[in-house]
């Protein structure tokens, strides 16, 4: 099982530096890095959508405020939905993959100490937006 420690939460940010912020510069209340770190941590904790990510963030607000800037507090579910929906999936995947490769997760199953992270994913039905040319939403668990 992957367990994110205090230092890991802060270090996730640096792996997403290459991820362009697709939002308008007007009315940006939350830093992109904060939104990404919260979403990644929440999904690892089995959050399965923007509402669940926002609930997880509220439940872990004290811990998050110790490690992230959060200048305007915890983002709401609509912010998570909008920001995550605007991200370039290919670039996000590259950043996420680099972070996973950096983790020192050793197997205790006799596999010779190889680094392992189990990744599972699914595509949500009817979670697409054909009008805007967006495909279905994908959820990944590590």
C-alpha cells in the first residue's frame, strides 16, 4: 500500500511544474499545485470524483494547511471539477508518471526489493462532454 508522508506531499508539487495552468488568469483563487496535490492525495485515498475530493480535503484540512499554501482555503468541488477537466491529460500523465517513478516503494513479497506501485483505473460512463470535444473522465488509484 502506498502511504504518502509529509515530505512526499510537498515533493509532489515539483513533479507538476511542467503542467501548464489552463485557467484564465482572472479570478484564480487557488494555486494549481495545491489543487493537483489535494486531488492526487484524495484519489489515492479512494476519492472517486470532485465531490469526494472536496470532502476528503475538508476532512484533512489541518494536515493540508501544514503542507500547502492554500491562500484562499480548501477549493470547492466545482473548482476541482473545472480544473481537473481542463488539464491536458497527456502532460498530466507524464508528470504523474515521473512522480510515481521517484517513489521508493519496496515490495515485501520476496520480489527482490523491486519498486512497485499498483495502479488501477477506470473510465466513468456518461462522463464526457461531446459539445466541447472532451472525452470521458478517467479515475486512477495507486
